[in-house]
């Protein structure tokens, strides 16, 4: 349903501008960008500055801890991944019973894979609990 029109066929809500808005006959693109008169794809100076500030903030957030985590199995050659050793495996399981991921534990991929298999085997043999009840 269309809006009620006033005298001369113009919309009452639009006032005296008529149905062409305030573009007139200039033929320039304004789309829904208001009075800025930008073409599609062009960002305003303010938008570019905002994007640059976001990028800078993202870079600063990533710095976090400077110290790199080290794989315990690579650092200590006496430690081995064994499903029959619950003391070692409990270091890599949370109190709720979940496996700790590589990015948190600091293990390398070479040792995290057999560690995950060892934890699963220990769970199957009831050496480690599935949930955090028995930890």
C-alpha cells in the first residue's frame, strides 16, 4: 500500500522535495550514502582511519606473551608418551577430563598426536577417567 499523497501527487512525508529526493537533475550517484556523493567502493577518510586503527589494535593484541612454549617431550628426552603412565598423561588433561590442545600445552605436533592416542587408550582401559569425576 502506498503512502498518502498530498496536492500535486507528492508524498506528504517527503515534504516539498518531490519523489526524486534532493538529487535534482545532476545525475550523480548518491545511493544510500546520504550527501557524501561517493561512488561505490570508495571509502571516506574517516572509514580508512578507523580501519587503520583497528588493524593497529589487532597487531598490539597479538603480542601477548613473548616467551615461546616448549614441548616437554622434546626438552626432556627421558619423558616418553605411554598410555600406562597416568602421572604424565594427567599433565595434559584438564580437571574436567578434556585433552589440553597444543597451543596451550606447548607440545609439538610430533608429540601431541601420540599423546592424544595415549590419553584415549588410557580412558578405554580405565586408567584415566572420561569425565572430571575421578581426577
